[in-house]
C-alpha cells in the first residue's frame, strides 16, 4: 500500500548540510521534471520583485525567496519532518518510533509542487511554491506534472493507493486507472463534510497507520484493519471514495 499526502505551505527550517540528492528520491523517473522545476525557481529567485509577485508573497514573506534561490545547496531533512501545519502536527512524525518512521518511508509519498511525489524520508530542502502558481519558464504545473506523475505511479505499480491529497494536488498527478486506489473524504458522524479539520483527521489516520504498521495491500484489507484499530472508515456509493468518519463531539465548533 502507498499513501499519498499533500504538502503544507508551512515548513520547518534548517536541516543537515547535505544538499538535495535527487537521484535518491522515490519515483526516479520524475527527475527531469524535478530538475526543470528547480532550475525555473532558482532563475525566478534572481529577481526578487518578480518572485514576490509570482509567488504572491507579502513584504513580510519576501525572505522566503532565498529558499528557492538555494534549492541545490540548502540544508535538507526528511520530507515528513520538513512540513508543519495541521496535518503534519497531528502526524507528529519526529516523535514516532524508528520502526514507525521506517514504515512511513516505505509506504508514504508526499506530493510537492516543485518535486512531485517524494518519499516520506526523502531529504528535501525548504522551498516556496504552491500548486496553483504559474512559474515563468515552466508550463502550467498541471501540464508539467500530471502525465509524468501518472506514468511514474504506473511504473511503481503499488498494490493499492490511499489518496489523502487535496484536489489541487490530485490534478497534478492523477492515479492511473489500472492502479487500485481510493480517495479519502473526511465527514462527521452526522454526514457533514469537513474542511479545515479534515487535515487533522488525516494526520491522525497516518500516525495510527504508522504505529500499527498493517500489512494491508487492498481496499478490503485496509477497511478490515481500520475496524480492528477503532478507526471509522466506511464504504460509499462511489467505489473510488471512502469516508473517514469523525465524531461530531471531536470537531472544533464552526
């Protein structure tokens, strides 16, 4: 099983002094697109005003441009540690056991805008780029990534994919039809769809998976494990979607 996670706009600074080694990342067939995106971001960072405009940065955020300028030389850390924010705070990967982190490294891809999906333990630099940004020198990110990511997933041939990405990142890499997969929708036990809080629920789910390290290789196997782990995953009328059901009392007030 592979789990696809979205990235986060917020990131933990620093890391080790080892620069990014693209040849070691998951889905190595994406290296040409990764190189192209990195080069375009470095070039854009050479004009601070243009970079701030393209990346939609406030004056206070302009300091983030340097992250893109230094993509090839900056410190790196595992992707699952680099990202912060609601989902990643709930996952809290730095506090997991070594065995749970190894499980994440084997089973989780994190889908970034400049790098495509990378392994949870692939060491990445900090950067600034969202899925909807149009970068000079690059085609629209959907055109850059969609076919290449789908082809890389097809080549990797996972037995089953659990897709926890946002719609913006799904469009940057649709899962091929021949790869069994389900998209996860987070709802309350009253049936109300959740927006912001869905990130926390997804982080909790992935943490529980990493701690339990199930050997689920199919949709049915995942649902069976979830029942034994006390997680309310439910089938829907749409075979491509399952629902992660959260008790109304555990959600923050609207």
